[in-house]
C-alpha cells in the first residue's frame, strides 16, 4: 500500500474513532459504541495481518483465485446471515434463515467474474472482494431484484426485436 493510502486510512480511522467517542458522550449508547469500536479493530487487525498495515510488508504474491472465491463465498454467506439477524423481528426461524443462504452462489456470480482470469489475487484485493461479497450478501434482495429487472428488460428488448423482425 502506498504511503498516501496508508495515511488516509489512518486519518479516517482516527476521525471515525473521535466521532464514535463524541457520539457515546452525547447518546450514552454503550452497545453501539462497542460494536463500532470492535468493527474498526477487526478492520485494523485484518489489514495488519494481511498487509502489515500501517507499515506494509513486501509483497510476495497473492492467493489463488480458488481461495479468493472461497473467501468471497464465506463473506457472502456471512452477509446474508448478518442481514437476517439485523432485520430479525420475532422468534428465530431456521427455514427463514437457511432459505437465503442457498441463493448465495447467485449473489456471488457478479464478483466471480472479477477474479476468473487472474493467476493470483493480492491481499488488498482479497480484502476488497471480501467486503464487497459481504455487502452483496447483506443486500441480497436488492442484488437479485436488480438482476431480475435487467433480465426482464433484456427479455423485452429481445421480444421486441423478434416481433419487429417478423
């Protein structure tokens, strides 16, 4: 990672920490504070382990695309599970929890194309793909609705072209 990116990340993490502390002082929401501090700590540790952040280590290559796809799949599943737990109203249901998990490969497909032809995936790329996969998993309904809209639009265009050809 370049020195500029490292400094920007450190400044953003520091400012976010300051904002979280001010928010704690104003709202007294300790649980929210602890969750946010834990998220920043996990991000920092993840960057530290994979890239040596804030003093980057020398790159010796990356991981294979198969490992990257495995990490992306795991992050997608975690995102789907997080969405279910985040929006949980009422008792836990295994059926409602597991049903979206079986569609996780479909949610992952747009990201798999990004690593498909690569010989290796660098650590920072793997982290980015993991975060994007988690996000796609968390917003799986929106991702699938968008895909359905595109398929319908393409199907309408194909149908209109076929009708015009006749």
